C-alpha cells in the first residue's frame, strides 16, 4: 500500500487555521466554520461540503438562544 501523506511536515500537528496555506482571505462556508469549531481548528471538512449541514447548526444555535431567552422571560415572571 502506498500513501502520499507527508508525515514529516512541520504543520502536522498545527491547527489548520494557523497554517500558511489556509484560507488566503477566502470566505468560509457555514459548514467549514462549524467543522473548525467542532474539531478545535484541526479540520475544515469533517462535516462534509453540504451547505445544509452548516445551516442546520446555525439554526440550532439560534433556536437554542431564542428558547433560553423566552424561557427565562416566561418562568422568571412567576
């Protein structure tokens, strides 16, 4: 079996967000941003390339925050 992965590189254990070749000021998709968040900047494609995945996590976080605010307002008034 032959692999083309370079195990001797200086960037092997460096988070991907701090590598010289990452991003070059390109826009990140929501899915890439969530992948970086969940993997502590180790991988930007762990959740795949579907835009729906990023929108799901963004909607989930927004819904959780809104639910917490509404729940606090309702239950703190009693």
